[in-house]
């Protein structure tokens, strides 16, 4: 039923070139060998590989998920074919320098590349994306010996990577991990412990799997200050770098998830025989700091993945609504009149508009975050670099949490648009929701993100991130010259004042016992903050669309721009005002959640 078009042909050019002006990055030495043509060629390649090799088996991998026979993990052949094509394309090393075999592409472009694969098949895409994130940690923090041993073959996809944090007894509470690492005379470590929910933790897609494992060195500090990070390969390497014998890392079982079924979710045991070799990354006891490099990158990836799965579901339900006829609309509402496509019904328009507003708003948010990375990396001004880094740090919990909250909501509406068909496995709408439902949990639950925002990110470094955010929003709103966007900016401004007043109030209660109420109300602050930021993202899009609409004569692009403006209106008229409840809760130090006694449940 659904078209094979993964992303509207105008969407990414609009986001990249019109809203974010990524062509300007080519003025910097780092990206000087690129231009719009090379960026477009990379995006076209991604679209083709994703459409031809990832999309066709998305539903198949969901129905025929990986199996473990006690020795080996097996999966449908299509996954290996797609993974190899991704490897051969060079995308794993896309953001890395030419010197190490990379494409030296901007982060914003690589995020856009990821959009095609996440829309086509998130579970197969997980394998190369986890590898890229692991490479990032090793490249920044590992010794030259560790880099030389593992990075080159991870960059080519010969080796894949994982992130092994969670233990059966300790989820987000990493201070409680029990995995240990004991130093040996040769400087290596012996790892012992168990990890669970490790995505991509075992498979036969690559020659080796490089696990990044959090563990504690005996005698180190208590809590998170005693956590160290180790590279633990599935297969040890010989002195000449070739693959040697199996390391003492074993798959104890596969976990069977609601969605993302094509990605192995594993329980791993390290050191059952006392022979699990691990190699320290960086300095002892700094593991959590290093791992956050991977986690923060992964959080942006999770947010964008949620946006793209939501977007795919939106496109799927949009196609259905255009084809499915049911009911009649006045004045052609007599029995003898032809039935109309359901997209003409007001409530279906509402559901489609909500999906568009959620998913395209989330895409814009994530691409903005990626573009901040490029702006940081290409700035010669140390002060500006620091300011933008603070802004990115402030927005990271929002970039993870808001799309992963509203992406599944979009998929839920997509099911509703299909009606009874949406609830059947013969159609794909229900799989989109199942795949996306993992993202509010992935890389720190959305509740953890709300606490991080409420108690840390807003206040750190004397609120510098908030100052920069206010400056960025103000600059954009003051530069608006188009009428519809100016109206939307006028509607947003009072809410930015409300947020300011809420933060002033919270700054007064944080040193008092009333701060306890914020542990229960952190989600309310996230709602306010994120809704204002996403409204800003929509005004940026609407303002750009209005300017282009005045220049564009082609009808298809005119429709695209009108759609952007209408979605911006929807978000600011329908969604933004709902945060008034949260503003009232926070201003009144509402304690309903924290006052609830355990026995009352």
C-alpha cells in the first residue's frame, strides 16, 4: 500500500540548505572539499541503499527475529546484505577525517543520512550506528595502542561495536554496577560480571565485536567515581593484529522485545573462566565521563530515530488516508454520492496534522542539535565554542526525550488513521509504534532526562546554556519579516516569559525542602521547556517557508511550503497552550506526586 519514498523529496533540502544553511560549512577548511553537490550525492546514495536493501526486509526481520541455538546467533540473510552495503558505502566512517579513510562530512549531513536508514529499517540500522558511537569514544579517549588495534577495522565495519552499561540489578543507577576489572602485569585487565539489554551484543555480521564495558577496579572510589571503561573484544587479537581465540565473553541469551526485533538484545557474561581480557580506555575511574561521550551522541541518535520512525508512520498513514474511501462530506453527502477519501474528513486531517507537527518538528530539533556540533567544530572563537557547547549540553535531554515522547504518539495516531487495519499485522502501522516504543526507555528513560534538565542542565555554569538559548531564540524571532510567522512569534513570546518566571521561582525553592516536589514535577518542566523549543523550531521553518513561497512558482514546492506554515500554526495553536497546566503546577509547588504514600497504591 505505502509508497517506497522514505522522506519527502523537499524535506531534507529544506531543513539542510534553507533553514540551517549547511552550505556555509564548506567555507571552513575542514569541509572545503565539499559542496552542495557532494552533500546531495551522499544523500542520494543513502536514499538508494536504504530503499533498495534496508526497507524490503524491515517487516521480515520483525516477523523472523534473530535466533540463538546455544552457540551461534542466526538471522535472515537480508540483514547481512544490507549491513555489508552500508559498510561498503563508507558511511560508518562518514564523519571521520580523510586521513583515517573517512568522508570528512559535517555532522548535520551525517544525521540527515541516518534519516533514510532509520525510516527504512531501524533494527538493521542499529548495528552500524552503535559501531559509529563506539568509535567516537575510542577515538577521543583511548590510548594509541587501543586505537591502532581496533579503530581502523571498526571504521570499515569489519568490527562492530556495542555499549555495555546495564546490569540485571542496575539500570540507570550505574553507581551500583558490580562488574569488576582486575589489572594484570602486562597492563591488561580481567573483566568479570554480567550485562543485560546490550543491543547488537552478539551476531555474525562482522569479524569481531568490540564491547565498551563499564566496570570497577577493586580498591577504587565508591559509586560513580569508581567506574572505569574498558574495550572488551569478542575475539582477542594476536600480536600481529589478526583475530585470535575467542575471548571469555559469552552470550547467555537473547531478549525478545516489543519492537526493534531485528536487533539482537543480549544478556552477556564476562569472565566465567577468568580469562576475559579487557583494555582500559583512558584513565582509571573516568569511565562514566568517557561513556557519556557515547551516550550523549546516542541520545541525539535516539531522538532522531524516534522522529524518523514517527515520520515513516506518518507517511504510511497519509498514503492510506488518500486511498481509503469512507463516508461522505456535505454538500455531497447523499447516499447516491460517491464515498470520499478519508483524508477529507476533519478529524483525519487533525490526526495527520498532529503527526506532521510532531515528527517534522522533532526532525528539525535533532538536525539543529547536530548543526550545533558543526558550529562548535568550525568556530575559531573560543568563547562562542564554549557557549554553543553549553547550549548543546542543555538541549541534549530535550533532543532525546521530546522526539521519543511524541514520535510514538505520532505512530499511535497513524494506527488510528488506519482504523481496524492499523491494528492488524498485515499492515505496518503497528510495527512502527512497536519499534518506536523503545525510544522513551533507550539511553536513559525520559524521566531521567527530565531530572537531568531540571536539576542540572538548566543551572550549570551559572545558567550559561539558558542565556545562549534565549539569545538564539530572540535573534530568530526579531529577524522575522513575514506576516504569518510574526503572528506565531507573538504567540510564543508570552510563554518564554512564563518559563523565565517558573525558573526564577524554582531557583528560590531548590535550596529548600520544597525542592522535593520537583522530583515529581520534572516532567512538567520538560514539557514547558521542550514545547517552547519545538515551537521555536517550527517558527524557524515557517519563516523560511514564507520567504521561499514568495519566490517559488512550482506548485509542488508551494504545497510543501504551505504545509510547513500550517503545521507550525497547528503546533503553536493546539500544542503550545497545553503547557499552561504545567506552568501552574510548578508555580504552585504541586506536591500530589511526591505526597503519594507507597501504601496508598
